[in-house]
């Protein structure tokens, strides 16, 4: 999408240019003008998709200039950037046809949300709208990394989705080892150190590709590099990822820090993972209290119980009563299949397709995608598991 920017601020010009190149499709600053008067004197031959106007330009006080420009670019969307929301300025802008008004200094998330609306208005819709699913351990050793990595693989394989997993463990992240023997060439800290470059192809080049549809962005291999990660980097990475992937799976680990909180803020659903044991329940209660204090909607948090065995002294109902939250799904205690998968670095769906844990992951894919194959097409899961008996 082509854009005309009107500003005297070279830093603002560079900032918008950088943010524009990270979008899908990218925003190209086809022309720039120092003032509204210059924009009228040097009209573009073709209408830009969006006209971005820095309201600190003194000419903006002359509403006639803005209205004349809007009449010339009748099919363009107008965006006003202002440091002070003066009522008379906003009224004049609305009369001139301005669609979006944003506060300066520029908040990148608000800018991209506004640009999404502009893109829809001008008919630019060639982008995905990926969902972000966060998996977080209630207690160390609960199995969140095993579930998130194997679920990502199952989502890509069974539902034929394009999936990205981001390992957010602050140190000693090892998500790739659960499903691959490849050594990451780039890590999350490498991406953050080059955040101005990020776009779809660059992000893809930084991944460990487990399958053509499933890639992992590894955690930093050196804990000292954690200082390179900033909360705003997560906003940028996840915005680009949403545009290129159907699902983004976050392996959050257990830490609650500025990075993980920003990631959770961006999540569509959060999946705390715990076992049916009192220490896990106690830590889960603390975690849910944190989520409630942060204002996360109750229906956004969906519990997963790992290594579940029926008939134990603690029941699922006891857990739900204690936490005031429903259990979305249970993963059975299939020790042999899970251990073999972890030790070999092979997804459990590939290694032991007929195992109870593999079937449970398939059920979780159906729950998340709300996708159950019709009887005539029943083959999506049955073909996969049906072959296991003949392969044995």
C-alpha cells in the first residue's frame, strides 16, 4: 500500500517508514512533503492508499488546505498524528474526512491497529490473522514445554495450519530439543537485536523448521543476552507473526517478567499447565490471581491438566472448585510414549501415533480449532491412527 507522509520531522518519517516495511503487505512511503501547502503544490499522479499528516505542521491550522487535499485524494484514507487533542482541530479533521487520529509520540501497536483498519477500508486484505496461544507452567516440571511443542507439531500436521512456536524461557530454553535435532542458527535475542529488519521472510529465516508448516524461534542460548529483549519487541514480533502464521504458540515457561507479561497481553488464550497435585494447585491459584489482577478475562484462561490419571484421590472437580476455573483438557499419564519422545527429540505423534498422549493431542487440536472432520472425511485423525496398528 502506498502512502504519502506530510511532516518536517525526519525522526518521525524514519519511524513510520520502519514500521511500514514490517507490515504485510508493506506500506511504501511513495512520497513525502514538508507541509500541507507543499502537498497541494506537488500533487501525486496517483491517489495514495493513506495520507499521514503530522499535525504539528503549522499549516494544519488552515482547515482549507486540509479540505482541499482531501478533495483531491478522495479515495485515500487520512491519518492525523497529533500531540494535543484540541477539540477544534479534531472537528476540522473530521469535516475534512480524516479517518484516524493518533497521539504522538507514536505508539506502534495503536499505529498498526489503525493501519489494519485503513487496509480494510482501501481493500487491502492479503494478510493472515493468526491466533496467539500461550502455554505457561504453574509449577516447574509440569510439562508445558512438552505439550506446547508437540501441540504445535500436531496443529501443523493434523489441521494443516501454519504454526510458529516462540520459546520465551529466559534462560536454558530447550523447546527445539523436544521435536528436532537441529541446532538453531538464530535465536529470539538475535531477532530482537535486528528488530528493525523484521518482516515475514526474515522471521522465517530465523526458525528451526521441524516441518514445512511448523517452525520454532529458539530462546536465547546465552542468558546474558536477555538484556537485548524489550517488551516492545514482543509487540513487533507477534504483530508480524500474526500476519504470516495461522497460530503462534508461546512456550512461556514459568517466569513472570516484563517480556512474558507483554507476550501474555498479546495472547488470545492462555493455557496454564499443571498436574493434579496440591503443590501445583497452590501455584496455579497464585498464577490465576495474578491474571485476574491484570484484568485478563476469565474465559481467556483455559486450564490443561497434564499426566492425568482417573481414580486418584484428587478429582478434576476438586481442582475446579479450588481454582474457580474450568479444565479445558486433560493429557493422560502416558509415561513411556512421552519419555521416548523427549529422549529421542521426535514428536510423539510421529514416534507413537497410537499412544494415549498422541490421541489426546489430536483431541486438543480439535478443541482449539473447533474443527472436527465430517464422517465422510473422518480420515483426518482415523487415517493417522489407523495406520499405527498396521505399522506395529
